[in-house]
C-alpha cells in the first residue's frame, strides 16, 4: 500500500474546508469536534505525509505555518472552485473535504495505492460501503486534474464534482468515507466515537476540560462558596497573647500566693503586673497579667484569708495558652484549591487575614425547556406542571454554586442560540431538557453553531445517560440535563460539582461511600442512580424501582446511590447527599 510520503515525484493534498453548510444551519463544519479533535485536524492528520498541504476556505488561525491557506473564488463557490483556487502542481494530488470524521492515513494510502497500481488511470476515487462513488475523496495525477479544471473554463464556481470525472479512472473501497452533512450525521459520528464514559470518567473529563476562572481578591467575610486560589496563610499568631484556658488564678512563682484585689476578665484593657508570690483572679480567655508564670484552675486551690494555696494532691499543670501555640505568622491554614466554607472564613479571621485570593463562586444560569411546561396558573390541555423549576436553584446552591439567572425556553429553532449568546453573566449554563433526539431538541446543534467543544456526549448511567456537557469558546461551561425531574437532579448533583472543581481549580472532594446491603438486587448493566436510605446496622439500601417523572421517590431518602454494574451485596458505593 503506497503512502503520500513514498510518492517519488512529490505529492500534494488539497483539503476543501469552506462551503455554506446550509443543512447544518451555516455552522463551521471543519471546526466541529468529533472524537476529541476538529474534523479539519482529522483531515490534516490523514494527509500529514504530503509534501505540500493546501487548505481552501476562510483563513484559520492556529494552523501550522507550513500549511498553505487560500480562499476559493468566489467564497462559497463549491468544491470545484476550491480545487481550482488551490492550483495544485504536484505529480500526485489528493483531494478531500474537511467533513470526514473517520478519514485516516490508511484511507489516503488506499487511494494512492490504487492509483499507483493503475498507470493508465488519471484518478482513483473512493467508494463507500454502499458502492457510491465519492468524487471529492480521490487521488489524482496532477496533470490530469489540472487539465480537467482548465476544461471547465474561467469560472468553475457551483460546478458539480462529477464534472471533473476523467475518462480513465479506478475506484477503491476506502475506510472513513462517511461525511457529516446534517446534524444527525454529526450525532451518529460522535456516538460512534464516544466511549460513553462511566460517571467517574465523565467527571474527570469535565474537570480537566474547564477553563479556570480569573483570580480575584475579596473581603474575607464575602468569600464563602469560592475556592482558594492561593494558600491561606496566617498573618498573626494565635493566640496573639498568653491567655487563660480556665477560670482560676494567674500566679507568679510557687504556692502559696497572696491574692491581689484585681480581677482579670477576658477583653479587659487594664494592665497590672504580678510579683513573685502573688496571684490574681482570672477568667477563661483573659490575657495573663505581666509577671504571671502559670494559671491554676479553681478546683486545684483553696483561698483562705487572702492567701491562695495549691491543694497537696493537685496536679502540676499550666492551664494557659502560650503566644502562637496554635500557629505563628506564615503558617498555612488551608491549601490552595480548598473550598471556602464558613470554617475557612472563621479560621481566616482567627489568623487576622482580611482579604483572600479566590476563584468563584461559580455563577449558573438555569434554563428549563419545553412549550408544555407551565409553572403557575391552571394547566391547559397538553401542558405539564413545572415541578422542577421552583426547587432547582436549591439543588444548584447545594452543589456549591450561585444562581445568576433563570429562563424558560420555548421550543423554537433559535432559542438555544440566543441563550448561549446572551447569558454571558454566568460562568456555566445548566439546561434541563433538549438532550434527546426529538424534533424540539436543538441543543446539540446550537452548541455546534456556537463553536462549543463537546466534552461529554453520553454517560453510561440510568437515569441521565443522555446528558451532554460542553465548553463554549469564552470558557463558559454548558451542562445539558435530561428532561425528567429525577434524571435531571441526579445528573446535576453528580456532574455540576465537577464543573465547579474545574472552573475554580478546586481539589475534588473525597466521595462519601457506604456499604449497600442490596447492591446485587439493584445493580444493572450500567451505573444506576437510585434513592437510598440507611438501615439500623449502618448499611444502606436502595429502592429498585422509582418513577422519574416526579420527585416523590426522593421523600425520606437522604441520598442518591451510584450503583456500579455487577455490584455485590455489601459493596461500598458512592452516596450523593440530597438537600435537607
């Protein structure tokens, strides 16, 4: 099998990457991502052995400088005009479009080999599995292609590729001929190349794909819900002065001690000094007076006629806290990537930290879809009560994000396009519905038109397998949830924290796990999300059957269990706690 790099007289590849893509709503098809890379990158990899590579279409930033870029004349004039604009001159010229998600070096080698094996042929054309000739996926003898283009005259625009067909040609069954002309073609290609990740892998992909939010400095008391962008470092010692740990007596030297009249209270600003053999009454938390060498708690002493005496059998101990006993300035109180919880804010206050460098909190724009959904007022024929929208913000907050806005989208052709274009106040968009393949489900098409990179296409779980997650060019995350309430909430609780982790560079929390008593009974062929409750012996048990169209099955269930395939009774499974 011959390859481009083995062609003795030099080789050239022309990739047609323009076109109007009218059947896909005018989207930039070559930039669409399948199997983790754009279809243009797939085409470039397939012809990497060519001595010269020309990409015909709008100028694209980021291509290797060695790749020649030209625009067909007129723009959008069709593939024949694109080939004419490339002006190929090599002995062997390979032509292909940038909408072939499965084309490979093997595909190209098959074509070149077929042409080499037929010295009298002017071209070798690909044939798909159905026997159909693919005119644009071909290997040409350069002089023959130039002659055919010249024969079409000065204006080859809008000419069919069949017009270039020479008299002498051969065909070859070539792998990777499937193109993406419609949204359904694109979906099939993505499904075919998707590994249908399990929930753990899907979360890992989602975390690693996120673009970190910018770092900002905020007042300590306003930082709850964000993530530390740098270590939280103590600015002062704790305690800042020696303080009493008990109610008792501050003393200087050994027993007995003469009791002074002053009393040391917590927060008192008055100052006095103890001399050897003196004691003073002191409260818990009060700073020790000057000269004090220890604190003796009340139950270890007697007081008689102004003299404080340690009891003979009382233990010798220091009931006070020394300066910096908890930490000194510069001590790391919390690592970068820690979630800023109320405990972190309180600790920052103890360390005299007034401002904190953080990312987040993540702001989420919520969208519920469907003409049939009605939140308030009497239901009309064909309508369904919105039982999820009113509580969805609480679930978002439970995950650790803030709700920046809410909208109900109608089932119109451009509703998702407008949403993706206008919800720029948010760091992430969560959409309920529109992840299936129904006529009203336009989310995937809108993501493509917006130039989004799809990170998760489907997940091996029930319910919620039809979810989709993507990253928009400006870094906003998009999480598309199934439409039924239980699937939507289970998917949200599992996946939204991964987006928060990635966007705010948060250290992922250690999953909560517990033994599941009936794991074998409820396990399936994919991970199942099931309501769970705890038994008296500490184990948990799942409901095997649940209606997903309402949340009644979650009542009295504190968690959703993620039950992996083939789980055995007593196996530890992950538990995702539900809001209380």
